[in-house]
C-alpha cells in the first residue's frame, strides 16, 4: 500500500540534517548543560548556538530573548499566564481571538477564574480577524493582546503588523502564536513589534518535545514552572540539549530555505485545489483565498462527515486530518470553523490536507483519485444527500 502523509500541520518528520546534529548529543556531548565541569560547559555552548540560530531565524534583536520550553503549548502557557499575572497591577483585560489554539484558549479560561476579563474576537468567513472589531475591543485596562500569526486549521495569515502597532502605541503587550507560521511566513519579531512569540520544533522538521518563547527585552513575565532556575529563572527544568540542538538546526534550515519550500508547496497546493474542485462537486475551500499558508488546504465536503472521509483515505494509505474532533461521547464542531460562522454541515464535513516539503505531484493525483472515490461512496450512503435531492 502507498503511504502519503498529508498531515504536516500536526507534525513533520525529523530531517536527516537535524538528526545528524542531534545524535552526538545523545552519546558524546550528553552532559547536563547546567553542570560546571568542562563537559557541562560544552553542552551549554551547544544550547547557546541553538539559541543564536533561532534568534537569527526569527530576527530577534538578541539571542538572550529566546527562552526554551518543552513545547509550543508550554510557550503559549508561559506567554499568556506569565504576562497576565506579571502585569495585573496595570489592568486585567485581555483581547484574544476565538480561532486560537487550545493551548491559548485554555489558559484564558484559567485567567477568567482569577478575575481577568477576556474579549474574544471572531473571524470572518475567510478566517480573518477584523481590525475594526479589534480597535473597538481596546480598553484602558487592556494589558495583553494575543492573536495567532497563521491558522493551522485553514491557513489564513493574520494582519499581525497592524495589530501589534496599535498595541505598541498604547503600551499593551502583544503575543502571537507563530507555531504554524514558522518556516512558512518570514518572521521579523523586532520589526513586527511583537513582545511575545511562540514557536515549536516539530512543525519545521525538528524533534517533538521542544519549543521556544521569544520575549522582547524588558517584557515582564512570571514563571509558571519553578525549580532550579534554568532559562534565567523563567523556565526551570533540566535542559533538553539534544532536542534544543535539533530545534536550532531545524529553524536555520527552515528559514534559509523558506522561499524555495514555499514556492514548491504553493504549486502543489494550488494544483491540489484545482484538481479537487474540478473533480468533486458540492465542496468549499476554507480560508483566505490569497493570504494563506502555502502548505495547508481545508476543504468542506457537503452532505458527509469529514471523519468518515479521513478513515477511508487512511484505508488507501493517505494520512489527512478531520476538521471536526471525534470523541467517544459526541462530535465536537471545530472551533475555528465555528468562529468563521460556517454552516454546521460544512464544519462537520471538513478535512485538512497539509503538505510536507517533499510532496510530489503524482502523489496528489493519487490522493484526488482516492478522495473522489471516498466522497462518492459516502454520499451514496448519505441520508442528507437523499433528503436534499428529494427537495
């Protein structure tokens, strides 16, 4: 059976170049980077090289503004909880969007229990957050704004520069979750006026289990993990040197090759959209038609469930992901598509296809063929289709 992976938005493989840099750190340079002996110093030097690579990749002013975490989720937690709690004397109002990653939204729920007030902005039918709504949401006691740079669900890229400028002018901290954007969107944290920026390794062909938070110099944060005081006291815990080394290399490669990788992914993405729209009726491509990531396509298939499509594609050796999350109790509507106010039938019929940088056109042809077969099979069984046709 063929194996075609179309779920890069969930995770990528570890590239060989990254792996080769990591391997010696497991067996030779394995010391704790906090140790004062020579081997500890050597490990610490490797961490600092990675920190410099990441700072260069996102164009931070200094490597000292990069703090390593255990994941993108932890980076978001540190940014949201740490900034809110450290600055609550200035106010307790936060502006966020309804399309944020759960690692942001769940933090905001916690802060609400601590007396913080959250204004949630919706998105339009293309997944864009309204600048007008953002401006209207600002209050004298607003201390933090969080808006993702790009959606891992539909690929829409937000107008971060415009939002951060408003926040900067008013002395409000601005955070962006750039996990999906890294390697797909050129990032200049200093020039974009970002105070806090979250990234993760495993979305850019690096290892799982490591992320980072960019913290603009002078930004006040309260730690959320306490212990030995690593990462200048902001994130305690033994440093994951191999993963950090891999992260640094992955960011170096992803940002170096961004133009080449984007051009190829865009060609494949556009070809895929063209083939699907020509082949399969009653569909909708979700997200902004132009301002979108090169590697993500969200498509809603009317009259059937996205989960069923994903299962049939899996039988054909194709890995994709559903836009609706199934659990044992109920089918939960995807919160991003809900915020975009899509009809429920299109929300539950959505599938996300996200491409690796080594995807081939002939693989896309196979996917479209199997996708067409799956959709036809499911629609033949669909009571929704029969009821619509009866009308």
